[in-house]
């Protein structure tokens, strides 16, 4: 049985009808899939760390050279991003989120 290709949901709906061997096979396939995903996540986090370190290095060089680290266009981009994120969100929603964090 190839549960990893999408049949997992169907198998989970009918657990009572599965043999012990089928359940073990499903479990093993899910463990293998989890391992593949976990490996991919670790690789991606490694790439993110490398890119972040390079960006920090470049920004540090700019600052030491007397250049602006944040430009006017960077600020405009942040304003645009933040204003887009808040569209459709009422101040009540924001206040409730703030209360939840307290």
C-alpha cells in the first residue's frame, strides 16, 4: 500500500477495517515522510541562517563605511507592507489580539 501518495486520509478514516500489518505499514510510511520533511526543513533553515548572516555582514560593512543601513525606499516598503497587512482587519481585531498576548 502506498499511503504516502495521498491514500493516508482514506486509511485513517477506516482504521477499524485495517489489519495490524496495514497499520504498521501506514505508520512506517508516515515516519519516513516525516523524516524527509524534517530533513528538508533543516536544510532550509541552514540556508536561511547563511543568507541572514551574509545580510548582517553587509549591513555591518555599510554602517562602518558611514552609509545608511536603512534607506528611504526601505521605509516606504515597510509602510506599504504594514498597510497591506492591516487591510480588512478592524481595530477591534487588533485590540483583541493585543489582549490575548497580555
